[in-house]
């Protein structure tokens, strides 16, 4: 059948019926024609959708299989990395121990020679022995840093909880660094509030963090001042110990990097100060072990403020 307007052929369905008279004679033949264009278009569209759905399902299955394969590969790589990390930590721990044994012997014999146990020494010999002692102690400190990292990574760093006063710990730290403070031209002050709550934590580890932060402040502050202060947050029940300096500062884009292992900022004003780049990494890990955090606020040539925040009472895990 053709469209009367366009003349194009149309798919139609015909249904015919007859009308008879009372005597049973044929009077009319009625034919109804139904345009099937829309129905055929819908059928074609449905078939297209079915093909598209089947194709999509195949792609989803392929992607799922590929994702499963990648996940399995990542899982194996993760296991391999964990094993490599464990072996690395064990190797470093063993080597650190092996290094410390002869170093302690060197320090011991150097101390004996400096104190004249084997007889008098000349000024030139004393100068050389003093250099040996100084460099050996520096190397021992670096080895201890590496050992601390490996012990923390391996979960073998024990906690020894005691209750202590923060002001006493700060005074102790400043006494240990007194020779460095005297050699510097800096104004170093401590501000401890009278109502500061005592801490129940690992005193030695808190001291290690504060000592490192204050040492860094003295190291990276050529002129000006260094201030160590503390505050208590009644609501959060935290004690905050801050070390503020007027030193070289750290660019904002590099502030997260200073807490990474073996990280030194080669492009920062602090370049050339030496070190392994482990100090702040250890401080961050120790702070986390103690249930706390270390925050940094800094600007280039305007100084830095490192703040150690710790709960007043650390519970054993």
C-alpha cells in the first residue's frame, strides 16, 4: 500500500470481515488496514537496544576480568613490597647494630686517650682525637636514627608510660643544648604556664621529639630568637608544645615533604645544613605512636613553628 501523500510504500496489516443479510446473503465486505510503520520502527529499535545491551555486557565482563587481573597483580605487588620492606628493615636493623659495636669501641678508646689513660698527649694529638670523637658521635647519631625508623616500621618500638611535668622536660632539653645555645647569637626563651597539666606518656620519646625540634630551630636560625612554649586545651585534653624560630623558613609547597623519610629540601634556603633527613620523619612517627600529631606553620625568611600535640593521658594499646 502506498502513502496517499508521499506515494511511498507503507507496511500495513489488513483485517477483513463480511456482513450478511437476514437471509444470509453477502452484503458487505469490510476491510481494516492498520499502519505497521511505528510498530516495525519500535521492533527495530528494540532489537538495536538488545544488541547494544549485549555488547555492553560483554565489555563490562571484559573490564571486570581485566580489573580482577589488575587487582590480583596489585595484591601480589603489595605482598612483594611488604616482604621487601620487612627485609629492608631487618637488614638496616642488623647493619645498624653491627655498625654501632665498633663505633662504641672507637668512642671508648678515643675517650680513654683524651683522658690520658695511656699517657700524656700533645695538643696536635688532642685536636685529632677530638675530631675523631666528634665525627664518631655524629655517625652514631645517624645510625641511631636509622635504627629508630626500622624499629618503628617493624612495630618493635616499646612504650614506657610515666607521668611527668612538661616544664621539667623542657628545662632538661634546654640544659642538654646549652653549649649550642651559648655558641649561637640567638635569644632562646621558654614560656611555660603555671597551670600546665602533667603528661602521662613515654617521657623519653616526648623528649626525643622536643630535643629534635629545638635542635632544628637552633640549626636553621642564623639570627633572631627561638621560643619554646606549651599550652593546655581543656576541651580536647591535649598539651601542645611549640618551638617557634625566626629562621630561614620552609616554602608552603615543601612543608609536607620535610616529614618524609630521607627528605632534604635541596631548593630551600636550608640547603647545605647537612643531616640525613630522618629527624622530622622520626618525630612524626613518634608523635603518632604517642597518639598525637606534629603541625607546621612556616614562611620563607620569616621562620617556622613546629607544634607537638599530645593527649594528656596515653592509654596502652
